[in-house]
C-alpha cells in the first residue's frame, strides 16, 4: 500500500520527536534482517501504544505492532506506514493471578512466576518473544501453552474501545488464535493483534508450587534449550509441526542440516531453526525456507506450514 508523503508527514508531526523515519527493521528483529519502516516509534507504556494506533487510524496510515521481533521475517524492501514497537513491560502478582503488559518478555514472566513459587509457566523458561505475541500465537512447549493458563486479556478494539476479553474469546488452537494471521497487522508479531485488535495486557491463572521444584524444572528446560536450540540470529521455530511428526526431524531427514543460501543457513543443531550467519538478506532466508518446504514435500509428501509470519512481501 502506497501512502502519500503528506499523510506520513502529518502523522510524523502528530507522533512527535521520538518517531523515526526510514528506520531499518533489522535492528528490531531477532533474525537481524529487514528493510526500513517508513515511520517507527518505540512505545514504553500502554497509553503510548493506544495513542500511536489511534493516530495512525485517524490519519489513514497502515500500521503494525512489533515486540521482541521473533517469529517474523521482514522483507528487504521494508514495511510501508507506521511500525509501533511495544516495550510496555510491567508485571504484577496478586496471589495466584499474574498480570503482564503485552511488551513484557515471556521468559521474564516465566522466571518471575517461578521465583514467586507459582506453577504453570515453567514451559516458557527461556522461550523468546513477548507476552502479547505469545497470546496471539498461543505459544507453547513441553506440553504447556498459553491457552492453558490465560484467564483474560485487555484489548484495544478496532473501534478504539479498550475491553477485557476472556480466554475463550480467542478460540485458541495449535500455535494460533482467532486473531493470528488476519488483518492489517499480521500474526504473532502483530505483537499483538489481528483484524485491528491489539493486545495490551494479559492475566494468567497459576497454582502454588514448591519453589525449589519449580526452579529445578525451569533449569532443566533452560538446559534443554541451550543444548538443542542454536543461539544467535534466528526467528525460532520456522515451521509448525505437522500432525504426528516434527518439522525439524523432517528437514533433517531430507538432508538439509547446514544447507545454505547466501548468508542464511539451516542450523546444524536443529533443522527447524534458520540462521543469519552474519550477512544474510531476507531474500536469502525466504529462499531457504521455500527450498526446505519443497524438499520435504518432494521426499515425504508433507506440506510444511509456516509458524513465522512474512511481513512486507
């Protein structure tokens, strides 16, 4: 979508001095690739997020939210309109209920829950991404997921109203919800929204547990991730696991571990992790994704479905 320079100038003036023009999104994505956003603003509070979305809507400029920059591949051509980076990250505890703003890191929330002796989020120890993105994409691991612990979420709706939605409203499914992959913002790195909805905060219901046991379990999960998931510039899991199998296993069986296109490489440690070795373009990563998908289809007859979101393509 092309936006007139006049509209962009008017929106930039309304957003104020902190707005950035032609800001490379490679600075904000875990994969360290991605071209410029026409406009970008970093919001440190929920009120700032609401204001930025409202101004973009009022001026007719397309917008999207980003949080931790995981699970997203931004095109080398960048993103037209406004990108809002959500850094609102307050966390609060009230007995067994835990409240977190959407920009809070999920791994931080999991760690603090363990420190408070609360069970239910240990599976998220070390998991990248933000709370908002995790809710949109129903993040999960080790037989746990967001759907099992979310009680409600505070939403900014398309009409500008801020409302509380119960967990049932999201219609959670495997790595998805009713607002993942729809609308003008994208998926899990909407971060969080779809069809014009924006997640501002979420409330989780946990259970009392033994702090030492919880810490030990979280430590086991962190060690598992450290030894089996590559570090460095990666989007996390690239594909969803197909029924009855695992995407990484299929990619490895296809003989693609370590396979490279340009500066992008399939990890030698885990087949479902695609790496930026230092000089990858987003086009390299996408070409590698399509090659892996085609090989798995050719060799095993299975169509892998992306877990990440393609932005700006």
